[in-house]
C-alpha cells in the first residue's frame, strides 16, 4: 500500500536525478555570459547546484534569447505572471500523453514514513537565491518560525499544513534536510502540497523557504523600531505588516525587484507600470538534459490592458507571443481567422474546468429549501437544459456537455457520472415536477406549495459567464414551467451571496476536479452550494457562521468521506475514501454541470518552439504554467 | 438668406391666386405649407410615423418573438430577398434556404445559400402565438413562412434569434420609455436653466451650486448600489423606466447651464425689456419670447440627447441594471455587439445602431423642418 | 466682477466639503466593501483564500470603524497634511498613482479637446451659413452615425478597420519596444505615430455633438434682423458672420467650457479603456468598482474641485465674451 507512495517519490526523485555527470560542461545565456566575462557574475557552474534539477523539454533543445510578450490586466492580476514561473518543493506535471505525475522541483528527494505522519525533504545541494546567497534549512526555519507561526503575519495560517487541528512540527536535520511532522496520518499531503502550496503561501511565500537573509530586516524581532519605521514611511504603507503579504511592497515577489527568489525569472519593472518586465534569474537551479541552464528566454514582458477587446486586438496584431489567460472560447473563430496576419497559432488546449450551477441547499426560503433538497427537483432542473445548444452557441461546438464530475485524467474519473442528467429531456423534467406536485397553470408556469409562481433567481457573474448561457438555461426551465429570473452581478456580490447562502441557483466554475484529493473544498460546499454546512464541518462546529446540517442530511456522508481521506495512512486508503466521496456527489448532484472540456484558446507565436500542442488547462496544473515556460525558446 | 429659402420664396409668390391664399391663410396653414416644402422633413416625418406604427404593432409585424432561440441557425447572415429563381422564372418574393456548416479550422459557422430550396415569403401568415400588448391572443404575422423553415431577413444573433424581430421588439421600448427620460431631462434643464438665468442673483447661485454638486457626485457607485437594492422580481420594464428617469435626473445640467448662459445675455435686450414694460408675466416672457430665440439649439440638443438616452442603458447593463427578458431594447442589443468577433464576423448585429441613426436623423430633420416652418423670419 | 469672483471662491469651500461628504457616502452605497471585493478578486484569480482573510483585511484597513470616523480621519489627513491616503488596492500612496498618470491624461485630453474645437467650430459655422447644402447634410449624417453607436463600440469599430483595412498598429501609445524606453526623439516620434488614432476617436465623438450645437446656435443667430441689416450695409457675408453671430453663438459653448476642466483630469474613461491608454480614467473606474475608497475618494474630490473651478472660469469667460452679461 504505502509502497505506491514511495514509488511515486522514488520515480520523481529519479526524474530529477537522471542527471548529469559532473564532467559535463554547463551552458548559459549569452546575456549572462557577458556579465560573467565582465566579472559581474560568477561562472555558471558556480551558480548552479552540484546536481541541478533537469527539466524535460517538450520538443528539442532550445536556443537562448528573446523577449516573451504577454498581457496583464492590472495589479490584481498577480496570478497571470505567477503561474508562469512559480516554484515549489514538489509539483504536478502533465506529460504529453495527458497523464499527471508528482515531480520534484527544488528538492532533490523526499520520502514519507510508514503511517504518513512524517515527511522528509532534501533541498538541492548548492542551490542559490537570485542574489547568489545559498538556500538552506535556515530559510525553512525562518519561514516556519517567523512567518508561518507568527500570528501577527499569519493570523489564519493555511489549513493544509495542519492535521488534527494542529500545525505541523518542523525538524531540521542538517543544512539541506528537514522533516515535516503531523499529528495524524496525512497520506494525501504530497498532493495537497503540490497543489495548494501555490499562491498562499505560494511563490510569494514559496513552499517552506523564504530568503531569511533579506527578509529579517523587515521584522520587528530583528530590527530596531526606528529603522523599521523609516522603511514603512519610504514605502508609504500603514505599518510594518503592510510591507508583507500578497500586496506587500517587500514580500510580494512581483512588486519588489530586490526580493531574492528561486524562480526562473525575477521582476525588474513591477506593476502598476504599463509594461511590467521580468528578467532571467542567473542562479536558476535547473538545466535541460544537455546541461543548458534554463530558462531559454531572457525576458518576459506583460503589457497592461483594460478590456478583453483590447487584448484581442493586441493578439490579432501579433503583439502577443504567449497567452491563454483572459482569452475566451467564444473568440476562438476570431483568433483563429487572424492567425496568419498575427503570425501566431491558436492551440486548442482542453479546459479541465466545468461550467456548473450551484443549487442552494441551505436556502432560507422553506419552500425552495425543500425543493432544492429533493433530488428529483435537481434532476428536473438539469435535464431541462439543452447543453448541446449551449455548446453550439457559446463554445463554437468545442465543448462537451457533462456533469460536474472529476475530469478525464483524474484518478476518480467516472464515465457514468460524467453523463448523468446531461441529456435534454423536457418530458422527463415535466414528469418529475408533476410528481413533486407542482401544478402547471394557464400561463405555463408552475405553482409552488405556497401557492406562488415557482420562480428561481439564476445568478450569473459578469463578465465570467457569457449571458447567452443563462438565457438558454432560462428558456429550458421555462419549457418545464419554471420561471428563471436572470440576475447579473459582479464577483464581489456573487461571493457574498454564496457565502451567506443568499441565492437560489448560481452559475459557477466547478474547477479543481482533476485532482480533487488535493483541494476538495468546492466539492464540500465551500463558497458553492452549502457554505454554511461546510464551515460547520471545517471548524468542527465552532465557526459562528457555520450551519449544522440536519441529522439525516446526505452531506454528512460527504464530510465523513473526506474526513477519512484526509487522515488516511496510505494513498490507497485515501483513494478509497475519495471514491466514496465522489459517489456521494454522484448520488446527489448538488452542482449541476453544464459543459466542460471546452477549448481554451492558447495563442502562441510561430517563433516559439517547444510548445506542447494539446494539454489540459487546469488550476492544479497551473494553467499556462503547464507549458513549462522555462523550456520555451525563440526559434532562430 | 440661404439659396434654398430664396428659391422657395419665389416659388410661393408666383401666381396671384396663390398670393391670395397666402394672405387669407391661418398661421397653422402657413406653417403646414412651409413645412410641406421641406422635402427632407416630410420624409423624416413619414419615417417616424412608420417606425412608431411598426413598433406599436410589434407582435404582428415581427415574424417571431424577441427570444426564440435556435441553436441550428446561430450567427446566420442576412438573407437576400429574390423574385426570380435560378431558371429565371418569377416565384414571388422568396429567400433561399441556408445550409449550415462549420469551418473545420476556425469553427466559425458557415452558411451557404441552397438555391434548390426556395422559401417563399408569405404575408398575413399564422405563426407563433403572442399576446398583443399583453392583452389579446393572436398568431397572425405580417410576413413569415408557412413551412418549418425560418426566415431571418436581417440574420440571427449568437443564439439564433431573429434580428428583425429583436429590432422591432427592442424599438418598442427604446422609442417609448427610452424617450421619457429625454423629455424629463429637458423639462428640468430648460426650466431650471431659465429660472437661473432670468432671475440671477441668489436664485442663480442656488441652482448653479446644485448643478455643481450633482456633477461632482460619482454615478458608478450609485448605479452599483441601485443594482443591488432593486428586487429582481420587479417588472423589468418598470426598472428600466426608473433607470431612464434617474439618468435624466442626472443629465439635465448641460442644457440648464446653456440656457442660463443664453438668458443672462439676452435678458436685457430690447424685446425682453419691452415685454416686461408691457406687464407680460415672467412665465410668458420666458416661454414666449426668450426660449423661442434659441429653438435651433433646443432641437439640436434634443436630437443629440435621444441617442445618448437610448445608449445610456448600454453602459449600465454591465452593472446588472440592464433589461432582462421578456423585455429587450436597442441598448441591450448593442451591448451584446460590443466586441471584435461581432464587428469582424457578424456585422449585421450592429443593425440596432443603424436604426438609432435613422431615427435620430429623422427626428433631427423633422425638428429643423418644424422650426423653419414656425419661424416667421424664414418664410 | 472682482467681488463676484471672490464671492464664488468663498462658496467653493462649503461646496467642496459637501461634495466630499456626499461622495464618501455614495462610495459606500454598493454592497460589500474593499475587503470583500479583494477576497472576491483573489478567488477569481485562483487563490485559495484562507478563512478569516476578509475580516482581517477589514480590520487592518480600519474598514470596520463607523463611517463618520473613517471620513474624519481621511479628511483630517488631507486638510492637515495634504496626504490623500493609501490606495487599498495598490498599497501605494494615492498621490503617486494619480500624478504618474496625470501628465499623459491631461496632454491627451487637451490635445483632443483642441482638435475637437478646431474641427467642430468651423464646420458648425459653415453648416449653418450654408444650411441644407450638400456638406451640411453630409456632416449631419456623419455626425449622427457617430452618435448612434455606444462610444466603446465606435472606438472598437474604428480600430478594427484601421487595423484590418489599413494594417495600422492600434491600441496603446507606444510600440512594444518603446514602452519602457527612456524619453528620446525616437520615442516622441513613436508616440506621435500612435497618438493620432486615440485623438481621432476622442475628437470625432466630441466633434459630432459640438458641430450640431454650434450650427444650431448659429441658426438662431443668423435669423436675427441685425444680421440682415449688416449685410444690407454692404459687408461681405463671411465678415459679418465671423464678426457678430459667431461670437454670440459661442455663448452656450462657453457656458459649459469649464466642465471640460474636470474631464481633462479624468480623461475619457470608456475610450481609454478600449484604446488601452494608461490614463487616469480607467484607474478611477477600477477604483470605484473594487471599492478602493481612498483612491476613488481622492479622485472625486479633485474632480469636484475642478468642476467648481471650471464653473467659475466659465462664468468669467461668459462675462468677457458678452459685455451684456451681469450676474446681479
């Protein structure tokens, strides 16, 4: 059982170790070579670890140079740049055949003990920060003690590093090796780490390591108050905590050009500039299999845009080299038609996300709550929708009608679940609604048990969901005698409605369905169909905003399954529990899937080499990052 | 003073019989005669009457309702009306059926006219059922097809909805409720502007400061708050009316300020002073003597305000304040068209813009004609 | 006149106070606040936001204090220190953000404003003097075509045709390679090459309306007896027109000219958004939408001040252009 996990660990170690004998001469970009020759930079073999990580290339060995031109939407668009470059201890990597594996990044190896309570990681030997300082377990210790456990900086530390309600314990073995110890078995931890160690704490706070030598001076523990105050003043923030965190001018990687990083690129011109610039990290610790230090491309630029149409214009004019973020499936024909003029190719990546509707099973309206909790009613809502029409009209026929179920390629994929209730069958919908005693009146609309017209507010978010989609759902429901009132709101309002269960049915993305074991919160109802129940479960009934589900509510089975999976001793046991969880989802369908596997247009300049043609666009695979930008190159 | 008027003058004054009629005519008759000479204005009047007739009878004139979707005919281009088939024989008005396909590379829907498939356009056909003005049931349509094939003279949108039908149903709203806002904002603007300019002093100060205040308040948060506060169950038409009303309550300041500036400059002119010495009431001085001296301006500002009001709602629908089914307006139709894929690949969806241009031009020329006709100097 | 101006300036202070209070209140109208907006944005970005983040942000920025307290501390800093506060969204001083963009915004707006006048006033005057001529009809129809489509759409259409028919490089103000280059002659030329499309878009939408207004004002004036008197005294038509009616006809235009002042600062929001111009307009729009209250508050205050100043300027210009005007 456990040996499977070990095998994964071993395999991934192998991947990075199929490495280079030391006899090998390393190559570097001419841009860095010039600096070395000028004496401004140590030679490449002193900058690389003893055994650099090897990143596989998708095509051939590339050549150095060039600037990758992209677009970004403003200071809130942190992830657009982050997902391209972020690094972590271990990550999920998709291969060309679509399979997804755990691979090592800046650790040379890792292992787990028999009951999955202890994980040992070993950093790459001789790995350095972008300013040339070595990366050691001192940096791990600094992150653990001064950031993760610092309640001033992390009042709500990320839950995935907890088990049994307690944060993990760090045990530093030597300069390169450290152990992560959990209270309870946590077999899924490697997957959770690979997916959730991004973003928060992600690249801003890369998993386990932070540049202690640089960041210490921004903490009151290490710095005199007056010195810290001077820094705070100079940066124009309210207090020292303002220097930190996602938007902190010190800690946010893409706002602070001085912050040492371990990523392939570091920021040179930070936002909100109208063009942000990133330049290669001379100390990046990975090479291709021929020993060329990566990345191939020297610079990345992001040009500010404010509207999708402005971005489309940039694309068709050939001003974009690499972009899928913010491009929409419905623009596929437009982008494709201008390929020649813009000297680019639109690659049809498959989306791993599903468009879905959340049905509010915690509705405060007793009539609706009763209906929404009736599986027949949810089936009627689902089969009254013409998904083929949605596919034809909104996705140029490039998507697949499917339920909100695990994506193809997921360990929990279930072909039967995928197709459940996705056929268009008005008669069935009408029969089900008749069964429920909802009578159709002369005006074609049904009446609820309270004697009022059955009318549901369908909330949709501008600009995330094409309005045509909601309109088609409305028309389907109308045929079944349900009045749909389409309400367009912004993300802010939508999120607040989801959190407080103040909606009937909301459009939403059912994402993270490829590796649900790594982040199942959406499936469990968080900010979707049952936020109150989820909070009750997640806080062990302590959260004031939590709502306890009724004793016989099927969602309790869902929570029990996740509890089992998250404290499993082995991967096999965890997978068994996960399959149980998916089974509960399948029996109940609280999230009604619309279409999925749609095409995500990926615009890539014809000058770019090594771009993998068709891959999955998915959060867990870091979307654009799944193309491994470090190995892209400009053809000569 | 311009060539046209000089020619027209000669035109009227030839022939003694006519001359006599001119002397005996009432002012209304004179106006009508002068107006009739204004060919463009006449044409504009006819266009407007036709447009209002069409939208009044929308359910009957439009072959379908505004929402019936058809996923088999999405983004279909306009159909040309033919009278003679391939062989050259007369078949009455008809359109060719379309074969739908998809470009295998770009995935764009392609339509090829199928010349073997003649779809005759029939008049006064029984078709989709409707409730005329929400009151009487009916299914008679001005034109349509009798078979299963649909006819989309102006093409279809992304959901395969008939553009002619959407345009007509949208026009009903935009040309009625939409214009209430224009009226309100002009009444407000002219009234407050005149009072402010005519009386000056403290009155002027109060009105002007009020305007400054109104102009300084940001509107976007206002709309965002409103969008969240309005219950979704309210009649969309009423919500739309409310929105236009609010738009007009904010939009009157330009007119008011202009009228005021003008009044400040003419209030001491001879004709105003003369009227005042004769004891004419102030309301009468303003409406009968001062405002008429700026009719052209008012007409121009009015005709400029019409498209602004119709389109004003376009900008609001992204804040969630737009119309929702079963009501549609030209503003909503254009909102759906604001992207490159429409401009490049489905330009027929810009038709509502063309409709607005035609209606506004008609209003403009009609206004010019009426002004010329009413102006005793222009003859 | 001097006392009138002084009186108006004295009025400006309470007006500004009123505007600041009302704006601060209006900004709070949309549901939620910056904290909830930021969490929503992070979620859309794909972040897994830990529990309690929203409350933490709210507390951190003092958004959980009563609204009057927030107002007093905000206003206090502005009045006492000239400190407009920190933008919540950018985590940077508001003044940095605004000044950065102001130069470009004002230059573009000013250029387009002048272009608008240069196009619209002569055409308007001509169209009135030659009413119902071919060119008059031409400009009328042309003008209304511009007005019949939403600004955003007409800008988009213009750009699309500039690109697809004439192969022009549209969007933004600089070529990609010039974007972050230091200022040089080459960069100025590059700017000029890009500037004319936004200018044309901005000016043509403004000019369409202004032509109508100038033409109408001229028509109101040309019909007056004094024009015919002047003509009968042997003056040539154009010298009469330019000397008298035009001056009077510009009165309505001067009445609202002052309001161009705040518009200079905010720029044309919609057009800037689609043209991808880094002006202040989109910044304000974004700030309002994301409820970045100090950034939007500062903006609105500045715009309010300019509206008030603009009105005063307009009134002074009115009096200068037309000696008959008395404000009392």
